[in-house]
């Protein structure tokens, strides 16, 4: 339901954890599986101007290489995919990362991610 006219809903602060972002980045790239070059990528859905989505909705993608885009840039710039395809890929990557984090004992998923 939409808020009443003139009544703003309180903003929900996204979950932030540098420790979790470093954990995510320690995994191979979700797209190409290269190891040792990942960054913590946030899903594009739910982002606003100057804000990232919740850290719980992140996954590893590799950084740029000299003379070559990494999967993080390819994903962000929609190279070879539509927004819908990117969204579908993000859901798979996020679900896979969250499942791994739960197996590894991360208890940050008690509240539903944004």
C-alpha cells in the first residue's frame, strides 16, 4: 500500500558490514569463476541516487583487468544483457551467496533483506 499523501514512510537503512563485504569478495567471481580478483557487487535493484542496496544482497564479481573489463563492470554497464536478464542473474547470485553465508554461520539474515 502507498503512504497517505503528505505522509512519508520512514526510510529503512540498508544493512552495512565491511566484514561481510570482504567475506563476499573472498569468493570466486559469480560470472566467470576467476579466483582472487573479486569485488563485492551489489544488486542494481533497490539502489537510489548515491546509495547501494543492502549488503546482504551482494555477490562476488571480478574487477577490471588491464585492457579488459571485469565482470563487475560488464554487469553494471549491461554489456550483452537486458535489465531483466541482469535482474534474473542477480537473484541467482544473491541466493547462492546468501546460502553459502548461512552455511558458514553468518546470522545476519534474521531480518529479511531489502
